[in-house]
């Protein structure tokens, strides 16, 4: 099973209204067909009354095995249905990757 599918299955336990798991590895300086960088957009009623940091902690706990191994980066966009609606069903775009290059040191 692909890692992306495995992540999707674990997050499905939160009964999401919206669940998008995007493999963004190809946008980074990693070997072809890598599964190391993911963006998750998840909308769930289970986030009602929960501060954003607690939402993130819940996802980190669900994906602890993946985060301790193959997953290098995980961008999380976690909303209640009301928050998602207020955003017009849009999540932020990921920033451009610097390709693993270090800053110029200026």
C-alpha cells in the first residue's frame, strides 16, 4: 500500500467532511517517486472547540509512525466545517521549495 493511501486511511478515522492528502515530494530535492513531503487538508466536526495546536497534536499522534520514519515534512490545514465554509473551501498554497539549497549566508 502506498504511504499516501496509508495516511488517508488513518485520517479517515476522524470522519472528515473533506480529506485531501497530497504528495508534494516531487516539489522538493528528493529522489523520484518519493513519499516524504505531504500536505493534508482535513475538515472535521471533531475539531469543534479545539484550538489549532490541539488539532495538530491529534494528527501528529495518529501519524507518529510515519513521522518517525518516511515522512520528512507534513503541512497541516485543519478546519471545522464552519471555518472551511468561511474560507470558501480554500486552503493556502504551499510555498516554493528552495530545492534543499542553503541560504547564501549574507
